[in-house]
């Protein structure tokens, strides 16, 4: 696929940004800062709250965010787009399914998500079921 901005990028690199560069060390530091910042936004409780919100009925992203807000879950308060990133990730990990109805995407808990949620609720230590792989993947 051709990049429609190729000429613009090339022109800007030759003029505006010709003396502007980052060292690899600085690039890596910025990437790490972004990753660390995003990781702190997603906690296991946030993912569990999402799974619980669609446990009994399908909901669209807006209604999920409203329900999270009502439960005092503020992880997406300043960046609602991250909720959709996490919903998509949970869908890719086959914990949620989705259907388009009237131009809205509705999410629901599937059997894998139900099993995970039930196991999480039974585990009193909450250590046996780490969601760190989801959290790390969502922050990349």
C-alpha cells in the first residue's frame, strides 16, 4: 500500500526536521516511559470490572464505560480510547465476543471469559490468576 504522506514526510525531513533527531537511548527511554505509564492504568481489577459489566447482558463500549465510572473505576477517565483497546484485546484473547447491532458494537462474555471470572471470584488470594500478560500486551 502506498503511503499518501510519503512526499510530505520526505519534505519535512529535509526542511523542518533536518536538525532534529533522538538518540536510540532517548527513543528507548521514551518508549519505556510510555509503556510504564500505560501499564499503571490497567490493573487486574479494571479487567475484572469490564468482564463483570458484560457478564449478564451485552453492552456497547459507551455503556461499559458508564458502568465502570459508576463503580468508581477511573482507569479510562482521561483516555476513553484505551477502553476500546482493552476490549479489542480481550476479544482477541477470546474472553469476549462482539456483535454489531444498529451500528454499535456490543460485547458479551463468552465461555472462556465466564470461566476466568468464576475462577477469579473463587480464588481468595487473587494470586493464582495473573492478568499481567493482558496488561503488558495492552500497554504496548
